[in-house]
C-alpha cells in the first residue's frame, strides 16, 4: 500500500514536470475566452480609438496632416460666403512681353467686357490722379486705404470672374464721379456702379465693404456679358434680373444702344462715355 502510494506520487510528479517543460495541452487549454473585464486596462472599440486620435488635432489623413489652423482665411464681411483676397499676377498681363490687347478683336470692333485686363495698375491710378479727385476717407474704413488698394481690388475681383478690370474701373469712375458720389448712393454704401439706384432718390444696394461692392459690380457685368456660371458665391442680389449674355460689349451697356433692348443704364450714350474713358486711360 505504502509502495503503491509512493509509485503514484513519483509518477505524478514526473508527469507534472514534463508538462511544465514541454507544454501540455491538457493543462493549458481554457474552457472559454477570458472576460475582457479581467484584462488589465480598458478595451477600446475601433470607433473610440478614432475619436481619441481626432481629439489631438494632429491626425494624418489622405489629404495630409491637419493641425486645425485656418490662418489664410480673411474675415467674411459679405454674409454671402467667405470673401478672400485672390492672387493677381502681373507676370503675364499688360506691359509684359508678348501681351496682345484683344479687347476689340471681334466682328464689330466693339470693346468686349469678358477677357483679360489690358491696362496696368499704374495706368488706372494715373488717370484717377489726373482728375484731381480727393480719395474718400470712408473707403479706407471699407478696406481700401488708397486708390492703389482700390484699383488692386478691382483687378483681383475682375480676374476671378474673367471680366476685364479696366471696364469695371471706368464704370465705377463714371457712376460715382471719380468716387465723389453726389448721386442717390452715398460713399458708405460701397456701391460703385449704381446697382439698384432706379432714380427718384432710391439709394440702391448697400454692401459691407469695398471688396464686396466691387464683387457685386463684377458679377453684374458678367451677367450681362456672359452666360457662364459665377466662379464665386453670388453677392449681387440683382444677378438673376438680367437677361444673360445680352450685352457682351461695353457699347451695348446702354439700353438705347443695345440691339437686344436691355442694358445697364437708360441714359443715351452710356457705352460711348465708358469707351472714351478707356481710350483716355490707354493713351497714358
């Protein structure tokens, strides 16, 4: 009996030693998978892991690394979408090598509204200075400190929609009397083209700053001169009132001279007055 117990103890110890050395499935297998709650540390679901990464603000994605910064954006004054300053390159414009003024290159020889600007910033500012007008202080508050700033905004906004900057410029000068106003609209409206001024003291549309007022003018010109969609958010509340493409030429902006029966202004010779200013600017 004693021998038998010793034998059993001996063989039992030997079996256990072998299991520890070589591994034994019989002893190692568990009846069920371990409970996640028994594992040290929290177990995150894939969605929770993604949220944790996003909170850091330094997550890498397919479009590159983002840090949550928007330093390149400007304040939105228009309430119509983000107004930002576009780039305007002088490397391929008027005055550069190989540039061709194609503004009147058409069957009628009329001045086309759509196209590349064919004058320089200096030509625009020189014409303004020659007229001896004092630059309004209210425009400084609207984001254009000087006449150079004002003309630069015209060039930038015109380029965004493919409108000739010189057309925008001469129309603004004609409509406002070289930015002195004196008509129904006032300086603080930043309405440089008489949009909505239908006569009888009606002041017309108002805009929050210089750039938005010029953008509205550019978009309204594009409505008359082209059937293409706008490239920027529409700030011209009268855009849809225009018969698209009904006045592709400066000469047709006057209602009385437009063969389609529409136009920007009712007064006789409106387009002719604009083309005269264009000629004066290009003679400089």
